[in-house]
């Protein structure tokens, strides 16, 4: 978990992940308490790739701090623990 202060704006979030098969690819990135299921190409490339298949978009109306959590499971669906995570990229779009 990490807290990040964002200025107001619209953002795209991608994760740099390495997964060798679909059984060890999906996991969740929570922005505050909202889960986003993240996984790479289908099938995974087996090398590092940004998760452009499932970008996360969000808008912040005024500057605030967001708690970012990475974990395998959500309340509704299980993820996997065999993936490797390098970094999470946030790009301001507006």
C-alpha cells in the first residue's frame, strides 16, 4: 500500500507486469476502496508488459490523497499470486 497525492484531473493507470500464463496473471489495484482487476495480454507475453488491455481511468475533482493497494483478491473474485509487478504508471490525461 502507498498513499499518493494527486492534483485535480483525469488519469490513466497502467501496471507493468510479468506473467507466464493466465492462471498467474490477474490481480487487483485498489484506488481507495474501489477494486480494478488488472491482467496483461491474453495469453500473457511471458515478458514485462504494461497492462494496456485493462487501463484504469479515474477523475479527481480537487487535489486529494488516494490510498493505492495491490493485492491478489477482491471481495467478489480471486486473483493470482504468481505474477511479478515492476511499477504502476499514472499519466495525467486532462
